[in-house]
C-alpha cells in the first residue's frame, strides 16, 4: 500500500488527531449511503454468492463498485490531500472521481450543481432498486468461492514477496521481504473483488502468518514475548528455498 494509506509499522510519525465520531457532519451520512447503494447495485453481483438478479434491476448504474474501488480512489490521492481531508471527504473524492471517469457526470456539471441551492430530500426511490440494496445489506457478497487449496501448511516458513507496487494492494509495505511462519490456514479459497497488479483477485487461500518483531524492526523492536500476526493472500507468500 502507498505510504499515505498504510502507516502501520512506521516510526517517527507526527502526532495525529484521531476523530472518534463516526459522522462529523450530516452530509457524511449521505456519502456512506451512496457508497452502500453503489455496492448493492454493482453489476458483479449477478455472479456473486448469493447470486442476485442484478440484470433485472432498473438502475442506470452499470459498473462494478466494491470496497476495493473505494480504497483505490483513496490510495490514488495526492499524499498532501490525503492527510488534509477527513475520512468521508476522502470517500467523496474517490466516488466523485469514479463517476467522472466512467462518464456519469462531467466536472462542469458538478461545478454547476455545487453552485445551485440543494433541493429538499425526496422520498424513497424505485422500489425494485430499494429492494435490491436492502437485500444486499442483509445477505452481502461472500468472498469465499471454494474449499481451501493451500500451497503452504501450518508451520511452514515463508518469505513475503516484494512485488512491484501497484495502484492498489492488500500487502502491508513493512512486511515485504520479511520471513514468517504460517500459523493458520483459513478454511476456504477467497476471491478479492477486483484484480490488482500484484497478484490478487482470483480465489486463493488466505493465511495468518506469524512474525518475530525483531525480523521486521531489527534491534529497534521492543523487548518481550511479542508476536505480530498478519492475514495475507497466498499470492503474497513464497517458499524459503533450502540450501543444499
């Protein structure tokens, strides 16, 4: 993950203001609702688990939208903007850019709407659309696609890959190139809801890998019986070659 999006494991960072409220302003609730509606109307749900009759839903939204898309939008932000904006301001930026990139709206149209007085909220929308979003909220979309087919067993020593950085990743940067031990293999093969340039997307096993802090931070690691665990897709693991 890019620096501004994943700070875990780094030292010497300045003090941050961690906002405790879920929603700071009322408009943030609407952004959350827009995101949820987009997820509930994403066209990949026709082949999801469970399968949804998404082709029969009368919506003009005809693209895929998952958590991966939302994260990609945030990770693509200029680092200075990322640290300047609050949580849902980042969401707003990512969603807005998605709609512009996909041709649903232009920057000029957005500027015109911003200059207008916002209309009063209307009632519920198309019942079939509402029913689909509610169904998605209740049933979700399981990433599990099969039983597990792991290459590594519990107890195996593995090295974390150092694949080239991509626009979006689920690999914490500070684990790259480090060595750990498989502590658990999850019971299924799990898909990621988009394909990334560093290897995830298709169904694959997920592992919990155990790390000695000294392996990650060297002499700077704190003393004591401490252990770090990370959940990692199989694409991020490689075997340790035995010396002859």
